[in-house]
């Protein structure tokens, strides 16, 4: 029996006006998600990496590899599956 398009009309609600889809990405290998289309490197470092942007910068793991060092306030257009790494600019602790 063929399925009609309207057979599933009530199964999943459609997003209403102003509703954003979640964007899934990775920060330091950990999954993250947002409904924002753009975030600055500093926002990603603070909100998803729980680190201080004054002593860290963001790199998008490629290809291509993109460094956002010195560009902490420039918005990045986010896409599903993107991977970012937070790099420390301070001294490496010795144990």
C-alpha cells in the first residue's frame, strides 16, 4: 500500500517562525551544540571550552586548518560537524 504524504503530518512538529535548528560541532574532541548560526572564537572558548580567551585561541581543525589567533571577536559561521581545538598561549605546566 503506498504511503501518502499527509500520513505523517502530525508525527513531527515543524519549526515555527524564529526557531533555529541545532548545530552540532566539537570543541577539544567533546560534542557541543548551539542554535546560533554564528559565534566568535572567544564565545566558543568561554562557553564550550570553559577556558579564558585572554590566554587561549581557537583553531578550526581542517582541512583546511584555520587559526583564529588574534581574531577572537570575529564571528565564525558554524556548520554541523566542524571541529575546533583550543590552544593555550601560556607556559606549559611541568609536573
